[in-house]
């Protein structure tokens, strides 16, 4: 009888451990297969996991002034985005604190700067700064081969009024050697005409990890649209391994200010060869986009900044009329390996065929 009771206790204990393990897995995403989208309103975030392992997070901290994806990870888990200013890592540069994760905004909408707003903004400049406020999560859906997240946001100018309403859909995909994010954003002008005045400060961007920056021998100084200068230190070979390649065959720093269907950035992260790519979409305004891609780690597609990129030979002031909308689509591709131009072009064609 005693032996039966002991056996029963063991069975009950094993069952309790199994239930507890299942509950923990549900709470963290561990133990799940496919792409899991985990909403956490209290923490102001949505986490995306692949087979229970972290891939990306949609976050909207009050001190970032726009919703962002942060951080982004490779299939093996290596982080490809800079940590500063939210989660600084040793050795990282601390320039441009408004470059955080992956985001979409712009430096001049009706004279308001949504791009440069950060905790480091000077008090006298706040009257020119805009904020993109996360408003709602319409859908957060997990799936075997992809996850979906639909959100809304408001582009708010300094007088407190909303100039643009944003509806964004993210689709997160994964394979054994790649991670993919498709972003579709619909911007609707409300009562005013929303004019995207020509500036290089924009628009769909990623601030990359230190190891994906370009090596550089000298310190460089960059000036923003308001005349503020930022010094960026030299990057030693080995610590910085990044190399840009565009669809038009431009390489390295020559990619900046040129147009292309896509640009990839290859390098090493914690010993892993990686490719980080941004793909433009044929129906996007300003296609093929100009690239505001800097060696110090800013990787940005800017369809609006023609004047800065052409030495004032061309100008493009895109506008959305009241009650009208414009839609933008981009793909972010993270691949375990250093991709060739042919491989990148193949992935680009796949993107165009898949996204309608």
C-alpha cells in the first residue's frame, strides 16, 4: 500500500511539473513552434519569437518619441541593431540618440521635425519637434510560418494636433537561415495638407550594431538640417566589418545619396557572417528610393530627399492632401551569410512577387 502511495505521489509530482513547465512556456514563448506574437501592454511592447526564441520587439517607450522595432536579431540570435540609448552595450558610439532600432518617420513635415526628436533635443528646439504616438494594437496574430501585427499611431505636431494618422501592418517570417519583416504603412492626412519637404533626414531606417559599421580611419563630422554638428569617431578594422552594396553596383560609402531598388549591408556579428538588407517597393512614392546610408551605422531609405542627394539639381516635395492617403511598403531581410548581388536580387524579386 505504501509503495502505491509513493508511486502515486511521483506521478502527481511529474504531472505538476509538466503543467508548470507548460504554463511557463506559454508565458515566455518558449516551447512554442512557429512565429509567436506576444502582446504586453503594461510593458508597452509586443515580442516576436521564432520557435520560442527572441527575434524582434515592437516597442513604444515614452522617451523615444516614436514606435520602433528594437532589437532585431539574426536566426542564431545575434543582435544587429545598436543598443544605445535604450540598452547601451560596451564600445558602442553614442552619436545621434534619435537613431534607435528600426523606424519610419521624417525630418520635415510642414516644417515639423519628427526625425531628430530625442531626450537630447535642446529645449529651444522642442517647439519644432513632432512625436509619433502609438495609439492601438488592432491585431497580434501568431502562425506556423509567419506572425502579424497591426498597429495605429498619430503624428502629432507641437501644438498638440494630429497631422497624420498611421496604420501599419508588420508581417514577420522566418526560415532556418533568415528572418524577414515586411512593413506596410498607410499615412492619412487629416484636416491639413501634409507636405514632406525635401530633406535628407529620413525616412525608413535601421541603426545597426557596432560590428556592422564601416571601418574608417578618421573622425567625421555630420550636420543635420538644423545646422547641428555631430562628430563620429573612427572605426577600427576588426571591430567594424560592415560593407554596403546597392542594386546599382555602388559599394561602401559611395552608396550614400544614390538610388536603388535595394541595399544590403554585410559583415560579421559575434563571429557570424550576416547580411542585413532593405528592399524598396515599386509602388512606393519616389521609387527607386535614395539611400541615406552612412558608414557610421545609419542605414536608411529616403524617398523624399532628392535635393540633398543631388546637390540641389533635383527637388521632391511629396504631399498628402486632406483626407487622402499614401501607402509605403518595405522589407527587411536578415540572412545568415554574406549575400552576393545575385542573391540579393533574387530575394528582392521574391519580395515584389509576394507583397501586393
